[in-house]
């Protein structure tokens, strides 16, 4: 008997359509629920982001009134207006300087913090400025940068250091009365109107100093003025020719008039200074080794120079670096924490192997730590670039009105043009679109890097 193969000609079993339909309905229901949950966020995103962006793009093609279509005229005006060009220049300075400094500081601090005992407390102190709003930080630094040393803490420190090494003028407001006894020179110094010779006593009267501003060691000058010069001696007294409460005789040392201690007096002959001395507490001075002849007594300009007032932090030259300094104070903790998080995930065996091979800490930092942290450093840098392009609060608050234009960036210029007096919302919209176009590439780069890191 021959075995034969019988082909199964029966139709295939129909698919389980009920199960497939159930899966489709479940998937559709899940997508619907997801859309419903996301709908409020999508509506807010559309109302607060998408619509303003589209409206600004459209508004940028109209004039200041918004009624006449002018094409790309606003965009061409952006690159013709000197104030806008200065804003672009300052924005470039911000983008180049601030993120690089912050990333470098964050890296250095993150590495150093790992080596100290109270690392958590130190990180907390550096991160605390992030809790301060830009408005409050701007007010803080506006006061800190005040040019008056009695108000601005930075200038108070600068003036203290300067005065510790260079000294200060003892009587910046002092002056001679009517030039009768003393004649003012072109350099601000004073000289006696008549020549004098050893054996005489010469009084040097000055005014313009408040009794309250006299040094603590100032003493009455009357007794010193009554002393007579010995043979070959030239002496006298520098005093405040003013009696508290009024009265007295001008040019005479009256009772109650104070000497001026610490004042430099020079004996000048034939245009050359031959001797120098300093007045005592009662204002007295004496030259004991002068050769016979006639001399002119001089009070150098250093006695009357204005005190050092510090640095003009908010002047046209330093206002942008000063504001960047305030920005660094706020964001250094942010960069340090992010880089520190990346540093904590580094393989320690690589570092230990490098140390065992004889590498010092600088070589480890430069050739191992930095290359391994390159992805984190890039993310921090790009994030800060996006942030500095939008900086507004600090610039607007810290920069005084007269130098506002010297410190302006694209964000502040956009506001000033649109609402701060320019009333040209067409040009302001063009600036906003330009700022958006500058930010988008950095945002795309950051998003792509995040996606690659997740993979």
C-alpha cells in the first residue's frame, strides 16, 4: 500500500477580530486619556508661548503704529541703529565671557569641594544666591557698587586698601584766606607771599576746615605761635584761622583756634626744596639747619588733594563687567552643583590608577577629570549661553540711567524700544525675533545632547 500525502485545503482560521478590536479600542482610549491630561498644558503652551511668538513675528513686519506693512524694514533698522548695535556687542560679550567663567569656576569649585570636610555646607552657601531673585540681587549689587565709599561696600574696601598704602590728604577742603599771607600755585600748593629768613616766626593761616573734621590730636595753636625763633631757626605754626562761635582777628592766632597737625611744610630757596618738616599737634613746625638767606615756605599740594574715592564700578567703562560679576555671584552655585553631580559619577578606579602611575593632581585634572566631564561641561555651558542671552533684570536694575545705553543688551533694548520710551513695538518685535533665532540653535543642541545621553 502506497502512502500518499494529502494537502490540507481547508481555509485558514479567521483572526480573532474581537481581541484585535479590543486592543485598538484600549489603545485609542489610552491615547485619548493622555491627550486629555496634556490638553491643559498644551493650551497654556499655545496661549503663552506659541501665540506670542507668532504674533511677534507678524508684528515685526509692521510700523510703530501697527497699521502699515513695511516688510523687513524693522530688521534692517536693527543693524543700522547705534544703540541696537551696542546691545548686540554687549550681548556677544555676555555670551563669550559669562558662560565660560561660570563653567570654569563651577569646575574648579566642584573639584575643590570634594577635598574639604564640610562639602555639603560649602555647596549650600554657594547655591543660596540661586534663591535670590534677579530683582533683589540687582538692588543688592547696585548698593554694593555705589561710588560713595560710605555706601558701597566694594569702594569702601578699595579705599581702605589704597589709604593703607598711599595715605590720604589730611585737609582736602583747606584753603588760604584771600591770598593775603599765602599765594596759591597752579598745582594747588600754597607759598608765603613774602620771603622769610632764619630767626623769624611765620604763621600759616588756613580756613575751610570744619572743627569737627580736625584730627583727634589737634591742639590749640596760640601757645605755639607765641614761641620765638632762636638764632638760625625758622619756625612757625599752621593753624585754622577760625574761632568756633565767631569773633577773633583774621591773620592772628586767637585763643581757641586750633593747630593743623600732620601738615607738610617745605623751605624753598631758588626754586628748590631744601628742607621739609611736618607740623606737630599744635600746628608748630621748625627748621633748625637752614643756611643764612631768604626762603619761601610752601605747603605742597599733597596737603590739599581730594581723598581717593575708589573705582567707578558703574561708569561707562566698567558697568558691563560689574553686572557680569553680579551674574556670576548668582549662578556659580548652579554650575558647581551640576558639575559636582557629574564628578560624583566618575569611575574612581581610573583616578586611583593614574595616581599609582605617578600622575600629580594637575595632570589628573587636565588629562582625566576634564575629558571625562566634557559632556557635563558642555551641557552647563550651553544652558548658561541660553540664559545669558535672555538676561534683563540685572542690567535694567544695576545700570544707572546715564549709562543704561552703555550696558544694554538685546533683552533690555527690546523692552526700551517697545515700552521704555521708544513706543516702536514693530522694531521691538524684530529684536524679539532676533533674540529667539539666537537662542533656538543652543536649545536644539541641548535637547539633542540630552536625547543622546538618555540612549
